[in-house]
């Protein structure tokens, strides 16, 4: 019988945690033999169960260590955590919600060197937390972008399902055919700049720090063609009506949806609650630039930023080893299996983790969905740099200008390149 995604998972193994003997900071020193309480920053705790799952599982393995969650407003998370750290009341363990802000914390002297925390082979996203060869965090989660598709709408339009070999030309052709069949829009690409720029940077094997954005042009031309033909809702309509990707795909207004793997858990939950329609769906690798990376014999190229944990540089010294042990646990295959059970895509996986993820009631069961979830060359959307956040703001302006039709593609790209050079500067 399949499980349902839910918080809470128990661990059977109990181990003794070794604690550092030194102490420091303003809190009472805790000895190596006494209990330790760590604080961990998070957001939207009612709907983001992963923090409590990891805290509970780690405590079960290490009864002398309790991990208490400290909730922050999701929209102002980085600002509020930074303020608390500056005031000396920050959490012991900092969840890195957006990797583009890791350098901000590090340059502020707020992160501990955690290069000695052991990570499992094959873990993804570790380099996103490294600055000049030093690790200031470890990944525990790494969503990737895949293609969701509605099997019922494909059947109604007489189209073959994605088979893992698709390039963007195949995707465009299917979107046009489904739209012309009149059963639904062929696809829905949400308003985010990621839906164009993330794929372009990953599949052209470059990143936004280059300052040269000519490689975006073909990707924007393709999306504009889909808008013009009506195969997908245009940017202005989506913006004016504040359309949601969950609504467009979940209520069968569109047959395809490029989106991150976090949507798997959401779609299952919304189908169970009735918020989304009841239909059969699957996920496939995101379409590729060319055939060289397409097909299940190859590794598809996609993008996705990791989520990770760092340690407050000013943590009480007696807690340091416990905090590092928590980071090592969160990045482990053991924790990955617990995360998979609640619909989280961990930063590392093996067959057991994949089986745990797809054993959930409502999850797709086909081999291509498992392949798309577990196999990929995942490039970071936000390279680790103190320039990334400012550059992304400029590129978001470019994205809106192009898709709203206010500025031609080539002109908007040139303007963005000039702004990055003058306002941010290039290395």
C-alpha cells in the first residue's frame, strides 16, 4: 500500500553524539556530556515539513541533541535572518533558502567553515556553497526542472507522450498540435525568468556572470512564437490575471508544464483534496537543445539550485560538533530517504531513495518519470557570486520587456548587457 506524503518519520538507530569541549558566545556553556539544543531557521513550517522531519529523525539518532525550529517570514527570509545574525540572536543552523545570498552571509562573517563535514559520493549542489575552495554550507535538497504532462489531454489530441528523446523542436510541435486539436493549450510556461533563462544557461553551458546574453535569443524567439500561435497563454494575460502554474496545469487548461520537481508533491496533494482535477500525468526530462543529451541512454541537461544548511559563525562552541553532525546527517542517504517519503527531492539519491519517492500514493509509476526525477546534469541557475543577485534583477527586467512585447529581443539583450557592465561590473 502506498504512503501519503506527510511529515514525521522515525529513525530506528540510536547513536551517541560526540560534542566539542570548547565553549563561547553569550549562552551558558554546554558540556560534551550534557544535552544540546540547536536552533534551525525555516519558513512556512505548516506547509514545509522537511525541517521538522530532519529535526525529529536526527534527535531520534542522537537523543542528547534537540533541534528547535525558528520560523521566519518566507518573503523576507534572508533579510530577517541577516538582521538576527547581526544582532547576535541568529539561529545556530541557517537554512540557505536561496544560494545567491550565500556570499552575502559569508562576506558578513556570519558563516562557519564546514569543509570538514563529510558528504556522500554523488551529492549534487555542493559547489554552490563553496567560496574560494572553502565550504560554507552543505546541500540537503536539490530540485530540478522537468516536464510535467497530462496523459489524458495528449490522448484526446492524438499525440504521443514524451519519451525522453525530445528536443525543444519536439516540444514546440506537440504544443502546437494539442492547441490546434482544441482540447487545451499545448503548454504553460510560467512568468518567471527561470522558465527561459534557466534552460538557456544550463544547456548552452554558461551562466549569468558571463555578461554576454546573446545565447538567450533563440530561447526567447521560441517562446514568443508559442505565444503568437496561441499554443500557450501570453505573458501579459498571465500577468494581468495573476495565473498560477498550479491552476493552469492542475485544472487541465494546459497539457504540458515545465516546472521544478517540488510540484510533484503539490500536484499529488491538490488532486487528493480536489483542488486539482483527477487525471493521469507523468514527468519527462526537460526537452534538450539537441539530440546529444536526449534519450534515456544519455544524461539530460537541466537546472536547479540546491537548498542547504550553514552554521552560524558565532555559535556557542560547545554546540559546534553537534551542528556539524546535523549537517552531515541532513546530506546523507539516510536522510534523503526520509525526505523522499514526504515528496522532497534530496541532493543525493540511490535506488532506495527513488523507490521511496515514487511509492507515495498518487505519484506516477512509469519508468520515464523515475528517470527524469533521478537522472540529470543539473546546472545551478544562480552561480555563487556577490554579483549574482544584482545581475538576476537586471535579467528579470529584460525578461519582462521581451515577453510583454515592449522591447525586441536583440535590443533588450543589448540593454541588459550594457546595464550589467555599467551597474554591476564584470570580472
